[in-house]
């Protein structure tokens, strides 16, 4: 009997080691989320990089809190979540504290695959799940623009995450389950404007990251994409932006484009919360780009999102 128990224990230990080794291999950052190879690229288009910087809301998270210069990307903004508090890092061109020593491939790895230059997984609180749709040439333009901004000294505080969420390797398991790579592919059956809007909404604009309900692992529920839900930071409710009656069904494309430019709704109310920052960013785009985003949003099928809790009091 004792010999049988020993053999059983040895077998269980062996299986555990084998499972750990398999998990470790499968969650290798370069294996589970390979980034596109940059290779030789044309000269960077700084103006396109500036527009992507605005559309992506880079300053909204990475500008140093407590000062008004949106080009000082010293990071430090606290982003609350059910898993703990994330801190936006310094992405200024500072060679020690920012990304001044990164190459273009390092930047593409981070933006399109969620992998740091040191080969670690980045947490998906950084929306590379959407930024992956930006093609390498456009990411190189964005990187070139960021390199024109002032270097900011000082590193952001570390994330404050509880166990086991502080184990970065587990992000590899999350990617296995929920992360899909690949740049944006236009739909040949749709118009050029619709495709431009689809790219801006799903890629740089990463609208679904806030306007979608998530599962217990923090991944967007595919059937609830754009249908609204609890604010990811626990600060209220994010509205439905599909063509649901509770969403944008009664809005015209022109009214959606106007909101993206001015922040005013058809009823002359103004947006609040983080949406004010979004409007500040989208106002820097062209009228044509905002119209394209509106055209795409008007094409979304109606999806009834999760029930909104009743207002207290």
C-alpha cells in the first residue's frame, strides 16, 4: 500500500511539473503573441503619427497628472480595476525612465502584441488588444511623433495588484484565451469611409475597451461589444453605442460626428467623465474622419447590453 501511494505521489508530481512546463512554454511572450516584423519602412510621417496620438488618447493616460502640458508623457495616472490599480508608465523619449532607448520593433512589439522590450507580457489594461489593428507603418509614424516630444524624468509608481494578478506570466494564459493578433483588414464590400471608420473605432480609438461589458477575467464579451456596461474603473456606467433603442438608434450620423467634435448631444447636453477627454482627442481629427467613425457606428447592429442598475436615492 505504501509503495502504491509513493508511485501515485511521484506520478502526480511528474504531471504537475509537466503541466507547469507546458504552460510556461505556451505562454512565452514571443510565442503566444508574436508581433509583426517591421523590416524596412519608408520615412516616418510625423503628421500621421500626431493624428494617431490624438485618436489613441495617448496623452489621456500617459501625460503626467497635475500639469496641463499633454506632451509631457511622464505617466503615473492611476487606473483602478477589479484586479488592483494599474499605473500608466512614462512613455516620453527619456532614455532612462521612458522609451527613449526603444527601437521601432520594440514599440511595435508593445503596441501590437503586448510584449515589452525585456520580453515580458504587458497587462491588457494597456489596450494593445485594440492597438494591434494599427499596421506597423502607422505605429512607426506614431513612435516617430512621440520621439519629438520632451523627455520627462521619473518613473511611474509600480502597479498595485493582488496575488495572483501580479504574476505577469499568467497574462500569457489570458492571451491564449482571449487575444487575437493581426492588423486591420478592410471589408471589400463596404465603402472607403466605412472602412476608415471601422479602423479608427476599433483600432486607435479603442472605443470597445470602455463601451463593452467584460467577463470575470477582464476580457470583452464578444456578444456585448459596444453595448455598454459598468465603467472599467468602477465609476458608473458606460453607455450603449450600438443601434439599440437604449443606444444610438435615434441619433443621426451627423449628430454622432458632432458629439465627437464638440461633446454635445442632440439634446444639447454635454458629455462627462472620461468621455470629455475622448472628445478633446477626437476634435483633433478631420471632419472626414469623424464622419467615417459615425458612419461605422450607425452600421452596428442593435445589441441589448447588460441591464443598467437603478439609480440609488
